[in-house]
C-alpha cells in the first residue's frame, strides 16, 4: 500500500464519511477532502492520461497549478464539467467523477501506443506531417488528432444551471487569503477601509493550512475579519483577470461543492472595482526535469506536505526527496516527524546549511549530496528511483513509492502581469518578480518575493549520464513537452521564448505553464547560451484558471440575453395572431394571418384592403427626435439635403440624410410644429445612429447653434391608418382638428385630441393612399388603437404588418434605406434628385456629391424591374446580367433589392440597383437562377398611381 | 388629460416582493427633458429652481449633464414650454416608466447590474447610468428607496433582470 490516510492528522472532518465514485468505483472520503486528497487516501495515484503520449499520470501538486489530474464531473441532467483539476474539486455525497483521455480504461489505454512511438512525434510533428494533401486536414487529420489528443469531452447538452453576476466596489481588494493576504486584510480593516478578501479555495488560509503552528493565528484572524462590518470574505472565488483601472473579474463557485445544488445560481461573476489591489497569490513550487519525472507518485514536495498536514494523507511509505532548494528538506522533515519513511534526500548541491544536515541526521534520513535522480521505475506508480552523482558516477537504485521534487519557487505574478505591471528577473528566486506597477496595485508575501523558503539553485534539467535524446524528462506535464522538445525547437531556429512556446506548445495548456514556464526558460537559456533575461517571458493573459462560460455570461442568457423591444400595441398584435419579425432590437408584427392563411395570402388580402378600404399599422418603432431651439431650422438645413428654413409650421417634409461621403444613411418625414420645434422621424433601425450623428455635428461642428435634440421614439405610440376610408374612420374620434383635405392636406401635421387623448396627427403616407399617422403618448397607444380598430369595423378595417407595408411602399417606389440602399448609393443613384436642394450653400455630404466617381457615368442606379412573366417573383439579392449567353463567369451589372407579388397590380414588381440603370429604361435584362434565366424589363420605380392622385384624396 | 384607466404599462402592476427588497411600478408622472446653456436662464423661463451640479436634484428636477435636466412632476402638471427662447423643453412623460426598488437590499439588487458605486449616491441624488446594457436614470429617493427611470420598451427586460437579481441575492 502506497498512499494512505494517517490517523490524527489534517483538518478534515473524520467524524463523517462521504461516498463518491471514480470511474464507477465507490470510495469514501471525509468532508474537507478534495478529490485529490480523497483519491490518495484510497491509495489511488493513477488519475489521468497525458495529452499527447497518453502516459499514466498522477498528482503533481495540491493546488491551482495541477497539470495532470484533470477529471470530468457528471451531475446528470446536462450538468457535465470536463477538465476539472482533482485538487480543486471538493467531494460531496454522490460525486461522480470520470478520468479523461483514455480508452477503454485508465489502466488499459490503447492510446498509450503513442508513448512507444514517441520518438516519431517530436514537437512540430503534426504541423510538418499532416500538411498534405491539404484537403485531408478538415476531414481526416484534424478530427482524428482531436479524438486522440486531448482533454475531456465538451458537454453536448444545454447547461441547465443559472448564473448570477454583480458589481462590487471596495477600497482594498486582496487576492489570496494566505498569511500575507490575511495580514494585509487585518491592516486595511484596522484602517477602516472597505475590504474584500478573496481566495480560490474552500477554506481560507492558503499556505497556513499546511502549517499547524499557524492554525491558532489563522483561526483568530479569520474570526476578526468575519466579525468586521467593513470586510467581505469570499471563498471558492477565483480572481481570473485584472483589467484596466483596478477592475478585477472573479468567479465564485456557489453550488459545485453541494450534494444538492438546488435551484439557485451555480456561480456568481464578481466585477470588482478596487481603490487598491493587493496581490497575495503566493508562489508555486517548481518541478524538476529528469527522466521519469511524470510517473504517478512523483510530485512537488510542498504538495506532499499539504496532503499530510491539511488532509492527513501520506503520499507514500518510502519517500525520496529530490531537491535543489532548502524548502524541500523542511517538507521532508515534516513528513518524517509524522512517521513517514524518508528513504533519501538527494540534493544536487554540494552542500547545504548545517542545520538542515543536522536535522536530517537527527531524523535518521540518509542524505546524498551532489547527486540527482536520473530515472524512476514503475509505470502506473513509482516503485523506485535511480540516482547518480552529478558526474554520472555511483549509479544506484533506491526502492521507494514516491519521489518528491523541490525545484524552488515561482511567485505567482499572473494578475500583476494582466495589469501590465513590469517584471524584473531575480537571480535569488530564479524567477521573475513584480517590478513597476501600472495600476494602484502591489504584491505582498511570496507573490512579491518576500517569503523565506530558504535558498536553492535554479536549473533547467537535472544532469544525467544517459543520452538526453533517449529519455523523456517532462517540462510541461499537461502538454507533454519534454526537455528534448525545447532543445529541438532551439536547433530548428527558434530563439524567442514566444516562438519556442508556439513550436513546442510549452505553457499553452489550460494551466498556462504555471509549473513549466521557468524550467522551459532555463532550458532555452542553456541551449541558446544566453542569459534567461535575454530570452523574454511569455505574456500571462486572463483567465488565471479555466472559468465556465456560464459564469462569464452571468444572467445574460435566455430572456435576459438582450432586450427584445416591444411597442405598447404589441400585446394586441399577439392576441390577434400576428406573426412577428425582429427589426433591429424591436419585435414587429409582420402579418396577421386569418383562418389558416399563409403569408402570401395574408399579405395579398392586407394589401388589397388598404388600397380599397382601410388598414391599421403599428408604426411606433419609427425613430423620433424632437429638435427644439431658435436655430432648429438652421440645424436641419445643414443636416438634410433639402431646404428646411422655409417650411411652415404645420407642414411636413421628406428629409434625406447623407453621410459626409455623400451616400444615403437615413430618411424620414419630419414636421415643423412651431418656428422653433420640429418632430423628426427616422428609420426604425437608424434611430440611435441618426441621433448620435446629429449630436456629433452639433457638439463638434456647430456648438454655436441654439438647438437641442431629444429622443422621443418611446414617448409616442404611432398608429398608421392608411386607405381611402381612413378619414371616415377617425373623423368621429378626433377633436380640435379640421380633417378636410383643404385645411389638412397631405404632408401636414395638426395637434388636437383623439378619443380624448392628446395627439400629434400627421397626414402622411408610406402606402400611396390617403393616410394618417396618429402619434399619442405611448401609455395610451393601445387604448387609441382599439378605439380606431372598433371604429374601423364598419369600414372593413384590417390590421397589417411590415410585410404588407413593404409591398405597398414598393408599389409606389418608396425606398427603404438599408434595403434598397447599401451605403454606396447617392441621392442621384436612388432617383431622389428632387430631394437635393440645388441652391443650398452646404449640407452634410454636399461636397462629396461632386467627387469624380460620384458624377461618373455607369454607377449603379435604382430602377424598377418588371419580369416578362408577370407571375415570376424575383429573388431579392439575385444578380443581374445584360447578356445571359455570355460565358461563365458572367459580368454582373447589379442585383435585385426589393421584390414582391403585387396583389393590387396582379403581377410581380421589383426594385434593383443596375449599372447605368437610369439610361436603360425599357431594356430587357436577365436574372440567372438555378435551372432558368428570368427576363425582366427596366422600368421607372413607381408602379402604382404614378401621378399620386390617391394621396390627395 | 386622459383617464388613468386607459393607460397600459409594460411591466406588471403587481409588486414583486423578495426578502429585503420589493420591485414595483411607480406612479405615472409628467416628465420633461430640459436643455439650455445655463441653469439661470432655464430657471427664469420655467419659474422653477434648477440644480446646477450634475447629480443634484431640486423640486423634482435632476441635473443629468452640463446642459441637461430631467423634470419629474405629478401627472397632469403643466410647465411653460419656453417658446422662442434659447432652450428646449420636451414632453417625455411616457418615454419612460419608473421602477421603484425599495428595501434593505435594494442597493444589492441594483449593484448586480449597475457598474457605479451606488453606496456613494447620496439620498436625493440622481444619475444617468446603465444596468448591464440598458440606460437608466437612478434617483435615490430615500435611504433604501431608489427610483429607476427606464425607457418603456426596455422596461420588461429591466424588470425581469431586477427580479432575477433579487431572487439570486446571496443569503
């Protein structure tokens, strides 16, 4: 029996047992165990298979750095999480864990054949070998390699969990609740600052949890902090990223450790803005690089101490320590004092401090100085270690069941680096330490290099008498990068650490090289014969450890993903069977099918009813801007292409808005309500953009103008009532407005009341019929709609949706900006010359309209298209050619922008952008489609009521 | 003015109650967006006190920006519209609705999605800010009472977001 529980030690609750399963086998642990400690207590040391070679792997560490022991946890019902570190999984009753990257089982893994042929899979193997033939990559190479190499399976079911998010603010945020972090928290607490202290583990204490001498201090300190009203303690919370202005992202795990997760959020995203950030992330022990350093049972010395002191688990019965640093000696002494047999302390150094030698002698631990482990026997578990002196002599074997590595310490500067703080190389630590801050942040404790672990040396790989080309000495355990891969990368010309990283994949795994970066640097330094500082350091990026997408999304899923904007009339439309479509962020009624109608039938009926009687349409989503101030007319005159200053109060005008490049960006009908007050309308999707654009000009170009813009889109519900009977329908409902054509002509606006509700009543039309747009305060929109609807019953009123609106406007040749224009269409291209004020000194886009390419012939211009076969409805977006008999690829001269069946005309109608279109009137063009070519004649854009007499009814 | 009985609101009239916080629909209000180059001119034109510091409120008027104020008065109130003067008075009574978030944990609920440090918002202060992606005007009406002004079509989303946040508060 190798690893096992030791009586009387640890912080676990031995009064209770917790049953969990690993690969289907039931096991017991205690509350307070991680999966890692519980497996060790059950003598399980084989916990995973490596990424590339499928080598058997056990625990390397005891914390966030663990690269080997990755597992999948399946809670059922879609709750499946792969690639969890066994060291970070808390056990609970019924926990169901599976090992990964093995088939058929962890002990018998066919993929391990990769290990036998490992010499054929050096770094860069995949890139070089699977290049040709190119077409094989997508279908064969990539899927096969992906199946073979890898981590856990991606979940395939929808995540049933909910997640929460919050913001938090504090004077001081401390990351890491070890001794240094707790001291910093006590100090800030005493200074009456608002403090947040977060730690990734279930239990606060960090390194103090593995040092019983600190436990009384830890308990009293945590009690003090918990009682302080100005301190928030967050355990199971990982600070995963440090962003601008002391903004920290942290993920708090709420239910993953519970046997019954309940219905509350699984995790909470904390977005913390801190006055000062104190990083107390500690340091991570470095492994040593030697042959067989990945056999299950070879682990960090500090991890063995943690398993013993915190969890009461001995990692073995006969333990060998391989050290280049004093800290390992002290860890070994702790193990020895607990009764574990230390078979040998092997140290590469010629001598160490006399007190270490004395204590070893006192404990009866054999010491082999100036020596190194050169091999490890055992495949699924350590059975022995081979040792030689540093010259390669005195080879001998020691029977043991665990090998501990003490390679020195790497301060965790990950978050410091996220914050763009600079780093400085420390010879003493053999690591980079925080140097100059870029935010209000400082490091404390081991994280700052201010912790006494003793002294040691830094070395890329232990010396070995064996041929380095024949051994596998691992640098990056998770990505299976060996010392010889680093050497190969250098031989192949990689000189920068960034290139070496990408060539070998060292440091690119989910652990981001927490245990491998420094060893890889030392090895590259040796191979290149350049100092470590000259090779550089790869950049740390968030997240510090892998985080769930669910936590990052927080509440933003399902109905909260983004707002779906609905009008005041939307519920009525829903009750009346409307089919909806999304337009920008809005949901709009598309058509109102009756009695099993399809869209074609419903739209045809709605169109005919509007043309012959009356239809009602919810136009509330139109953008509205109130432009107020003495310079309102001057401002609009500068923005729009046409003249606005002479527009009389009570009248409306179509406005065309260009960008500075002369292309159409928006349009709409606007009304002058008073000399200093206009009511603008914009397209539905353009509302925010147009307001921003106008504000931009007002604030940056013309700050002298006394005019202000206010969005009133949501102030008004807009009910469009269109059709020859529109006036008859509203006449009984309207007060204070003379509706007669003489006093209220087309393109006019009046204020009065409708159904007792104040209204801005527009006489405008986007259908070509007599029409009104009834603006009422949004809260009364539904009421007025229902009154108009009721009044319209006697006139055969129909509700209609956006699809019918599109057909009716296309029959009249009214464009829709963004459908018939695409950001490259000028007013001339769109046959809107009439809307450009030729005498105006300036307007936005005017100068661009004189650019050579804008006035050149052959531009794409908007025209009508009438198919030779009236029953043929062209497809929107279809390409147009002049001669269908030309060889493929044909020259395309334009495309269809709008196309509909017109029930009114009994034929199809279409609009299209065609090169030189305005000169092609009557010409037959061709639209090649699969299996046929459709002939169509170029026409004007107004298909119905060309003289506009119906508007003035 | 039209009858309250014929109004519709985009969120439920029934308050959503949680341990420590209630989220409810505020009363309809008369609202105006006021713009002008300086507070004195605006005050003279309206005959109302005009707060001069961003965030300050006075008599239902909140200063939202260097040249922008939000005036909230009881429904049916009437003010001068400033015709011909170098300022802008626009009726936005129905552009927004008010959600009242009240209770000991109101701050926690609002902080779930609002990036401002709301503990620093004094009673009587108002700020234009966001809740996640949605623009709001937040007015701290009392020690534990906040009025959240939100544009009508975004109100159902915000209501659901606040209710969800309230149901997800830590113990």
